[in-house]
């Protein structure tokens, strides 16, 4: 890069360097990409990440397992329950927990699918905003508000719920909360139709998204895409189906796929995923089993509060768990899960102590960035924002 | 002599008050509230004077105060003179176009014939186009003088878009000019008193002119030059304070201009359907000659600005409904769809006029 002191324009090249981000309205956070522009057309795109580095992976090495859960919320901050789940499943694998109480799994599924709908609503809103349809953005925010209210009801926090814990969930669902979820489930399909009526057959939307940022099957595999991007390219791959966790095999749902792998197909896939998530939540509500909401092994999960005053053993377990935490056997594990953006998984190495020896996140947004920048080449600058929006990156998990 | 001058001054003052003083600021509020209604939210309601919020109308004052008191920032390496001059070049033509826009007909008031137009040019519509295209220089110079790549891209887009759509816009109205046989805006307006309105005689021209006019004003879906999600803010990225306010005001005044031109060319100007001026005058006969003329004049001015408001509202509804075209798609629409269609429209109109 021959950038002179006088500025970016005066160089011996015909192209213009455009510094997009980290403070740009549509790079979805502090993502920076250096665009080499030939007029309106992008010749090359060079990503630059790290502006939101939080050191979560490193910090986790000095945190007890249960203290890691709130940090995983801050990775993909748009669908925190899925990060919680991925972390807890891995920790449970290391602990050798085979099966959780059915109610715990169902509550996890409800939270995760609510998180997926919430995340897709944010994606839909910001993606539409990038392409200029501002009203969709505020409509999507309106429905997301309901999810945030539900989060607050069950966990006390609107975004960073930390609701899923090792061995179950933080607390049992109240009837009011279940009513709220049911109301949301009845409410949301009409609203999705509303977004679709504004976009799906809108000629301008079609012009702006069809044939843009195309990725074939092979390319999508080679660039290690996952989640909706992979499915939009025509590969029927969903960890919830392929290797069911958390009793996903007990639910009936479709995995939407499309063939062209362009921005429009990714839009269609995600919109359909919202409907399918709604189906899953509905089934989970209808068949929600009774019983404990976490395992009863008090060496892993906290004993019931009211037993602390009556049972010596409970008091000891409580003291040990709160002051020392769970000791996880030596070993390493990785459990892939299907997050809102693609495959989310934590690779955890344990040395037998109460903190992870090493924690590594497989972040779908991070894996999507090289492929995204490759799509930008030859596109118009207006397509660049459409492509960034269609990959749906969250900088929290890219920079971690 | 003096009385003519006085009348002209009053008309100029009226136009300035209604565009700069009323429409531009109130439209910012209307746009906020209207979008809020469309988007299922409340909208501006916080600015208050002693606890009164007046539906958020005080936000206009707050906005104005903010613009006056903000730092006037000129970026490093910018051309200071041009950077300061360009908002003026953009704003002045927007106001000047109103010189030829009639906002009422002719009325006999106390023995003096008053025509509600500042300057009744016989090439009226041509003057509007000529003057409004000067504003392009303001935008281009603004983008260039800011020493910012985003501004530069915005300026390039503005230049190409405005020049392209001026061609299409000019050709779309030729049909109307052929039908009414005049370029004088007062005559076109007067011709629609008893005859058919422009949009019935020229439906294709009406739709195309509206499209081209929105593109000319750079509003959604044609707002590529200032697309905030792509170019940050386009040509005015590096503008702040009152200079930004001038660009902002120019856009809103242009909205009013478009509404006014649409009303005159296609929507019967200041006339009420099936109610010619003579009939209206006879209804107020009991007031005497002068006062009945005065009342009719006020009604006509009201009707005219009512129609203008309607078109502004339509523009706003479009703005909050549609996504944005890509830059090359805007060009394609202009050159490959609007231009051939408007040429066809001219040929078709010509044939119809020749035959009947």
C-alpha cells in the first residue's frame, strides 16, 4: 500500500482506497474493511478486525466454569442463549453427563429458539436498513422487544441472560412466562408476513439482492461457511438435525434451503428459519414435561435453596460449589451446535482443575469474514453493505 | 409603480415565509411524526417549553438552535472558500425557482389586478429546470471540496444522477406542454380551470414526472448520492452546523417545489374540481366585488398549498416504504426506461393531438 503523506488519493495507482469502518453505519459494529475502488466497483477488499478485542478466551482460563457463562453471553450478544448452550454442552461432555432432565432440555430449546428469532430479527432489521428500507428495521425492533421482555421475566436481564447453566437452567419457568411465550408464538407469524409483504416481492429489494454476493456449494464449503449462508447455497446441513443435542430430535421442523446462494436466498432462508423456530417453540410449549429443571447431582448444580437450612450435606455442597466451583475431569471436548449465524462450538481443554485450561470458540461470524470479503470483489459499493448484512456478522464473537 | 413594487414585495415575502419559514421547518416535524405513525412508534415528543410539548413541535426550535450553535467544522485539506460557498449554491436555486411558480390565479382587488406569481415568465417551466440544475454545482463542489473520499463518491453520484434525470424530467413534461400549448405556468394552471386536469390527459407523463422528480430531489428510493448506509452521508458528510442545515433545508424546499410543479402541471393548480372561478365568485357576491375576490384568492391559495402538501405526503410515504436502488440501477432506469418511454409519450401525444 503506497499511501503518501498527502493523503490516500495521491498515489501512483488508478484506484482509490476507501477506508470503510470501523466507524461506518453499516459495518455492523467495529469491522473495518479496506476497499480498493475503481469508481463505484470494488477491486479488492481487505478485512481488518480486532477493534472489539475483549480477551474473553484468555480471561476464561482464569475463571471458574460457571463464571465463564456470562462471558459467553458477550460473544454473540444477539443470541446469548446459544452461546451459553454451546459452552454448557461442552462442559457437560467433559463432566460425563449423558442426559439431563427433559424439562431442562425443553427450556433450553425454548430459550435458544427465542434467541434465534431475536437474532434474526436484528439481522432482518439492520439488513433492510442497509438496503434503505428503514421501516422494516423498526418493525423488527418492535417484535424483538417482546423477546427481551421475556428474557427479563425469566432471567432478570434483557440481553445477557446467562440462563443456561451446567446441568440445566438457572431457574424454573413460571406460568406467567410460559403464557408470555405462548402469546409471542401466536403473535409472531403475522408479523413475519408483514415484513415479507414489504420485502419479498418488492422489485427494488429483488434488484438489490438477487444475484449479489453469490456463493456456490463448493465455494461455501471451501470458505467454511456454516448456518444460513451454507443452507442458502443449497447444502442441507443443520447440527440440530445431523447430530441432535438437547433433545432436538423430539421436535418436528424443516431445515430451509435455497439454491442460488445469493443475498436474496440468505434472506429467504433466515425468514423461513424464524417460522421454523416458532414451530419448535410451539411444540416445546405444548409438550413441556414436568419434573426438575436441572440435574440433582449437587456436586455439579446448586442444591435447592430451602434445603440449605435443614440439610448439612446441602450446605457443604453449596459452600463447595460457590467457593470452589465444579472440578472438571482432565480432557478436551468440542460440541458443535447450530447457532443463529452458523456452527457455534467451544473447544475446551481441561487440566482437571476448576477453570478451563484453554477455551476456544469456533465463531461463525469470524469464519464468514474471508468468504465475505471474497464476495465483495467486483461488486458495487452498495452491494458491499448488502453482503455484510447477509453474512450477519457480530463483532463480539469475531474479535472476542 | 410603488403599489406594484409593494405587491411584489408582499408576494416575495409570502413565498419566503411559506417555504423557508413554514414548510421547510414544519416538514422536518411532519416527516418525523409521519414516519413514527408508519413505524408504530411515538416520534418526537421530548422538547418542551415549561412542560408543554405541543406534539413535539418544539423540536423544530431545538433543531434550529442546535444548528446555529454547533461548531462549523472544516476538515483538514478542504478548500475553505468552496466548502463554505457550496451550501449557498445549493440552497439559493431551490428558493429562486419559486419566483415563477404561481400559487393562485388573477384577482381584481380594489381596481388593481393582482396575479399571484412573483414573475410571470413566458418560459416558466424552463426557468424552473434551468435554475434547479444550478444546484447540482452546489452538491458537486461540496463533495469535492470536503477532501473526503465518501463525499467525493457522493458528489459523483449526485452529478450523474441529477444530469441524467434532468433529461428524463424535461422530456416527460413535453406532453403536458403540447396539450396545453404553453410553457407559462400561469397559463397551464388557468387552462385546467374548466378543462381536464393534467394527470387525466397525461397519465404516463404524470407517473414518469413524479418518478424523475423524486430522483432529482435525491430521495428514497433514489437517494444513492446521500445513502447513509453506504456513503455515510454522501456529499455533506463533512458538513456541520448551519451549512449542513442549508443542505437539509434545500432538500425540503425542493420537496415543496416538486409538489408545486406537480400540482400546477398535473393536478389542476389552484382550482377546485367542477368549480370554476366565476361560480366561486358568484357564491361570495354578497360580500361585494373586492371582498369576494379576496375570499376566492385566499381559498385558491389554500387549495393550492393543500394539494402541494398532499404531494409532499405521498413523497414521504414512498420514502418510508421502499428500499434504495443501487446507483447503476438508477442510471438504467433513467436512461433505458424513463427516457424511451417519455419519447414514446411525446410521439403518442403528438399523434392524438394531430388526429383530434
